[in-house]
């Protein structure tokens, strides 16, 4: 297994632009272009009091990202905080990077004093369940059948 490490993204770092590109290509719900997403991530990274963005690296190369955010985009549930935007490059999937990122976000939430974390997923409920998450309910989020999941920390 490759040695996977996570790092907090900082404003102006090359990893922030990489994460913005991944997010625009992977998440149609963002409704943003690269420049808009990069500006948004720069603002987000400049104030870590409300959340944090992580990047996973293997052998020094960025392979994935995930966010801890106060509020999910247009949520059906008024709760906080959220694990959001988990992305791993296709060639690194099923090699542990996703689990490393999820655990790192859980640790960030604990460090901020949270006892429960939330997420929405369309098709990865089984992945999160293996990591100790529970489906709290099935819901329609943005017109799509979605699992609303929770994890007690």
C-alpha cells in the first residue's frame, strides 16, 4: 500500500488549483467554473475557523481532496458540520486514499469540538458504512435519491 498523507490546503498553494480543477470536473452541483471554484477555495482556505480543506498525497503527488464545512450546499437538513467533496483521482481509487481522507476530516471535526458529522452521498453509502457511518435517512437532494449519513465521533 502506498504511503498516503493528508495536508491542510493553504491559500496560494498549487494544490488549491488542483483541487479546484478536480471539484469542477467531479461535482456538477457546484455550478462553477475553474476560476470561480479556485476563488471560492482560496477564500475558504484563508479562514479555517469554520472549516478546512485537505489534500491527500502519495509519493508527493496530490491524489485526492475532502472538505470539512459548516454548511452543505442547499441542504435538506439544518445540521452542522459536514464532510463534503470527497474526491480521489480514478487511478488511486480503492487503494485507501478515500478512507484516509475521511478519517482525517473526522479528526479535524473532533479537534474543533464536534461530536457528530454529516454527509450526503448518491452512490457511496456502502463505502462510508464500512468506515462507521450510518444512513440516517434516504432523501431527495437536488432532485436525486440521496443517502443522508451521520457519524458519531
